[in-house]
C-alpha cells in the first residue's frame, strides 16, 4: 500500500512518503513521513496491521510521521509487539521522535537499529535485511526475503505412486519408503521485495534489487537532471530502470517524485526508454500494488 509519494515537499496530490507491505499476515511500514496517520485512515490501514516500522534515514519526509504512528499504536493498544528499525547513527533522532510529546505507553516497542549490512530479523515468513546506501546522511535500504519452499509435481507424484495423505507425509518427513522429496518436487523460490529510498547509485542499490519480484525505488529526478540527482544523493527514472534490468526485477515501482516535474507519465516513458520491459508502476498516493504471482 502506497501512502505517500512526494519527495522533500508534499504537493496537493502527493503526501510525504509512507508505505506498508502486507506479508503473510504481518505489516511492515516503511518511512512514515509527515501526515502518515491521516493517509493510513484514507487507505484503510489500521495501527493493528503494523508489526514493524523501517526508517531508511532521518530526513523529515521519511520520518516526521514516526511520532504520530508510534502514539497511534499505543492509543489503539495494539495487542502484539512492534519493532522499529532505523540507522543506529540516528538514535538521537529516533529518541526525539518517539518521545516528542507526552502520551501513555501501552505497547511493547522494540528498538532494533541497523549498524551494518546484514539481517535484522528472521521469522517463519521472511528474513529482513538492511543494506547501506549512499546519501548525505546515513541511509539503509531494506529487503524482505521469503524462505524457499517446495512445489509438488503431480506427474512425478503419480509416477512414484504417491497420493492422498502420503503427499503431506513426504512433504513433512522428506522420504516415503524408497521415494525422496526431491524425486517428486522442485524448489519454489521464495518471493523477494526490496525498498530503496534516498541514494545515488552504489553497490547497495544493486544488492538490494538483485532477483526481486518487486522493487520499490526512488526516482526523484528525470534523466536530464542526472548530475543534480548525483550531487544530492538521488536517482533518476532511467537509473532506477537500469538497476531493475540488471537485477532481473519483475515489477518495478517508481516513487519519491520531485515537485519540479508536473507530468508523472514522463517517469514511465524514461524507464521504458532505458529498456525496462517488465511490469512497471508509477506510484500514486493510496495505490495498492500486489506482489507478482509466483512463477
């Protein structure tokens, strides 16, 4: 769910950043900018839906809504623990935002900052990794990876005489008589999602995007302003598209648009001109973007 798509300055049609990934019953919020609480209401996202909050960096358009979101989680007495991830170097900013005003704490909010590249959390449904990006302040991108599973193959099951309850048994135990699980199934690769915000091109961008089913990535500038983008630590639409091509991304979602460009269609035109042929979304506020179906 896209809550906001503006960059530094919100517009009449674009709120500051805000994104929620719903993954196997868990909600992960990314970069709650100013106004996120209201956008949640408009989008039908409840505080109870949130299990993690991931902040890429502490510029206001990516974090000023954190105070309101944390207070709303407590006001609504969310019944499960919530974990916050953010750059460890910005701990003082997180502390200020968490306790910006008085409120009653009713929910267990765990602080789990990122200090280096690597995993932040592992659950039965996914692993969450953080990878450092390149921006004037320390910034991390996030990657969600589902564990690989197995796809049962009806033809091979029939050939080996495995049917009915025995299918579940061989899945659980890995062997049934003289038949192994590998003989009647294949690996089903887990889905992969990456969230890349404010950054110039760097190794971290490519590492986050590699093999993703969906890549949500900033494209603040158009290609004619590439020098300006690099100077300010941002990407262009064409750069984002080329990253997606190199990484084999299936669905590219462009967002974080500068107010200097009035026509959002140009972002798609430049991404296509760069050669991206997969599914492409130019994000707009309150848009729901489904993950691609498994292949």
